[in-house]
C-alpha cells in the first residue's frame, strides 16, 4: 500500500511520511515558530505508531503530542 501521511504536532511542526511496501521515508517540516532544528528526515523499515494525543517516535526524534493526522492514498 502506498500513501502519504501528514502529521502535525502540538508545537506546530509537521511531518510528511511517504509510506510504501518497503518502508517509510519521512521529513520534518518546522512550524512557524521553529525550534532551530531545521528540516531533518530519514527512512524507517516500518510505519511508526501515529496516535492523536501521543508523541510520535520516529528516527531519533520524540515529538510533542500529535494533534492532526491526514492520510492521502496515492
């Protein structure tokens, strides 16, 4: 299954995940009030757990709680 998942956290930071059968390519998109980390990204062999109200654990990042999730099938 291929899809794009857009996750927004409580800090306003967004994460764009491109999901395919082989894994997940992801990119962090800083919010308007950037914390100085800039844009980072990576690849994971499996889709991380994405639950509104819980922190997203992806790569070596632990985000603020997830507030919005959008799934776009491709």
